[in-house]
């Protein structure tokens, strides 16, 4: 394989993880922020809100994990 | 005209500009948000103006750290990084990457820390008696948000000083890739953790009795948001040392 293909794969790995981490990080932070707001207003539902927060964050995390997988593939498999 | 020796300087100077330029956006907006909220809070509680001024200055100093990291990297790029006699493409890529990673890396944390600080000022305006708890919680949240900028600083330092010299085009692109991964990867976690900290401070100011459960939720949420920043760090390390 030519050098430039490998070079492009490595640059792509970096771009993929960088942009891919942007959304989940921001979204998960927003989720946790709103959960704090919700617990402040109705503390008796803290357990329920924390559970929903973690489920929502897990879904939001999925795209970050896709990015991680793709960048690892670009580094090691391409 | 385009010999590698000139291009090393070109890369170092562009990197220095990117570092200070991009990082100043976050720090500037964040500090402005803190000051604006402090002014509104002072309008509501003119008697607590000394506490508000102190909190505003502490929060602004912490917001400034990302820009100061970038300033240090820019100074190293201008006066320390490009002094190499026989440089190759890898050095060009790593100098440009060091500037990019530090600039983009402190943008998100600047915005996030600024948001947390602004919410703390607003909270003190609402509950001046809880100012100590609010300031302490603000500082914890801001420290969590700052970790992303510190990751970016680590990668920038590695790119400046620990990268092997040579002319491999693959390695050069890997360095730029590492800079993109860590630089953009810190934006989300940095800003996101700032939002968590800000909302937690806001909640404590409204319901001070719930502070323990709010701090716990803040820690859990911030840890989850931090995970993508750690993925980025891992990918950047792999690109620098393994690829």
C-alpha cells in the first residue's frame, strides 16, 4: 500500500476521534446538568432521575464509542 | 523558497497563532459571561458586592488558565520549538499540531468553566448566605472541566519535545491526526462538564439542603462526560507512539 494511503488513514483516525468526542461530551454534560436541575426541584425522585440520566448518557456515549472503534480500525487495520 | 528549514518556522508560527487565537475565543466568552452575571447579581444584592467581586475574580482566573496554557505553548513555539538545524517533515507536522491541539483544546474548557462561574455568581445573587458552598462547588466543577485542557497540554508538550525527527509522511500525518483527535475531542467534555457544574451550582443556590445529592450527581455525570476525552487521549497516544 502506498505511503499516502496510510498517512490519510492516520489523519482520518485523528479527525474521527476528535469530532466524534465533541458531540457525546457536550450532550452527556447537558444531560447531567439537566439531571442536577431536576433533582434540585424534586429531590425525592433522585434515584429515578439518576437512572434516567445514566441510560440517556449511555445512548449518547454510543457515537463516541463508534468513533473510537473506527479510529482504532484506521490505525491498526487499514 | 519552500525548503524544510523555512517550513519548520512557518509551521511553528502558524501553530503559535492558532494556539492563542482559538483559545482566546473560549476564555474571552467565558470571562465575559462571568462578569455579566456578577453585575446582574450585584444589582440584586448590592450588599454582597465584595463576595461577588471575589467570586467573579476567582472564576475568571480559572477561566484564564486555558488561555495561559496556550500562551506558554505559543511562546515555546516562537522561541524554543523551531530552533532545530536539520528538521524533517515530522518536526513540521508536530509543531503545527502542538499549536492546534492547545488552541482547540482550551476552547471548550474556557466556555465550560465560564458557564460554571457565571452560574455561581447568579447563585450568590440569589442566596448570598450560601456563598461558601457555592464557590467550593464551582471550583470542584471547574477543576473537573479543566482536566480536558490539561490532557491537551500534555499532548502539545509531547508533540513539541518527544516526537522523533524524520521525513516519514505517515508519521507526519499521524502527528496532525493526534492533534485533531485531542484538540476537538476536548471541546465536548470541557464544555459539557462546565454545563454540569453550572447547573449543579444553580440547583444548590435554589435548594441548599440538597447540596450533597447534587454534588454526587454532578460527579457521576461529569465522569461519564469525561470518558470521550479519555478516548481522545488514548487515540492521540496511539497515533504519536504506536502508529
